[in-house]
C-alpha cells in the first residue's frame, strides 16, 4: 500500500481502529510542520 493512496482521514481511522503502523506514516508526512509547531510552543 503506497502513501499516496491513503488520505489523512483514512490513516487516522486506521489508527483509531488500532493499526498503529499508520501513525508512523502520518508522522513522516507531518514531521516538519509538527516540529515547527512544537518549537513555536516552547520558544520564549
């Protein structure tokens, strides 16, 4: 199954159903924006 074939919604539904491997796919897609978000939360 390739990454492009799955929407964010379907990935989250799979995670909700217990397929935690899909969480790593989401992380790979959004790691840069997530890092920026958390950096913004922690800088003073």
